[in-house]
C-alpha cells in the first residue's frame, strides 16, 4: 500500500472502514446469492465468512493509520469485567425472551410446548453466534466505529449511526431468497430495522459499561440472537396448512422486538443519551490511536 493511500485512509478513517467493510461482505454474500446455492451448513458457513467484513475493515484502517492492532484485538479478550456484568450479559437475553414470550402468549399467540427445542442447544448457539454467527461483527462496529464516533458525538447518536450502517450492510441477505432475511415480508423487514437500531443502543450500553469489552458485547449479541430459537411461537400454528398467517407472524415479530425497544428507551432515560452508561465511553486509545490522535478520520 502506497504512503499516499495510507495517508488518505488515515484522513478518512470512517469512510475507509465502511467502504472496505461493505465491499468485503457484499462481494462474498452477493456471490452466494447470485450462485443460487441452496440453504445448507456450507451456505451458512460461507455467509458467516462474509460477516467478517467489519473486523477486516477495521484492521486495514488501523494498520494504515498507524494504530495498534494488538490493542484493538485485545478488546475481544477483555473478560475481566466483573461477575455482575457477566451475569447481565448472559442473563439479560433470557429476560428479553421471557418478556417477549409473555407478550406473545398474552395477545393470543399459539404455543406448542412439545416443539420446544432441547435447552442444551443454547450453548452451541451462543458459542457459534459469538465467533461466527454475528458476534464477530462487533470487533468492527463496536470495537472500532463506535469509539471513533463517540469522540465527537453522543453515545445515542453514535449508536444510531452504527445501527444504520449495520442495517444497510445486511442488504445481500435480503436479496437471497434462501436466507431467513430474504423470506421476510416488508412489515417484518421494518420491524427488523427497528430491532437493529434498538439493539445498537443496547450493545453500546454494554460496551461503554464494561470499559470496551467486545467479548461481552459479542456474547450478549449472540445470546439475544439465540433466544429466537426458544420463542414459543409454534411454526405450524403460524402457518396453518402450510400457508403463513401474516397477522400471527407479525404478532411474533412485534413481541420479539418489543423488549429490545423498551430496554433501549429505558437505558436512554436512565443513563442519558450522552454516555448511555455510568462510565466514560472508551476512546481512540482502544485502537492504539490515543486521545491526542487526529480525529478528522471520523468525519
């Protein structure tokens, strides 16, 4: 890489990060969509590999800008956050599941407890989700983009900006008819967008509160995703005769998103939009730039 290109990346860190992140992911996942590959474990693994766009984008920008890659990666191994925060990171997804499930049942949603999956599958879903099925993204979105934005903007504004970028990054999944995202109707896609923005606020709250533990954020992220496996909505009842009931499916999605939105609003009220935490948000030092580093790249 030429010195002039590295200099340009250093001056435009955020734009460079997004360009590399989107390009990496869209090329891989776009090729999978264009290939017509059927849903399978192979497809899932390949799509997951495309999910490494955010950490790849962050790594390139940090290297080109003279940051500390070891410092940045160390956020994914930052596990000394105290028993309280580990209890929250691992336990709050269960609270979200119970709240959404109770709302679903209360509003008349069909339930079939015989279809409830083996609880032990949660451990696999948590591990898979942390390193391959979503959590790997957080080293880029939360471990790089968020600190850059929080140098200039409030935690809430930064969260929403990350959420918008994060949502748009998923576009290839919506263009692939064999993925879960590709099969959603417009109403479900809009609810997903609301959930993404609410989730981005929750992930920021976790990141700032734990002093920049991407590991805690990734496991919290994976735990929330894994809770979808245990939602009490009976698949057969939601599609009587094999035909999906739009209203019942909408109810399942609304009650699944509702706890995330309520928690996000609660945290904004309790902690304030500026920090979304009782602690100072991690700054550019988490990627080895230092507080005195230029911040023009976050514009």
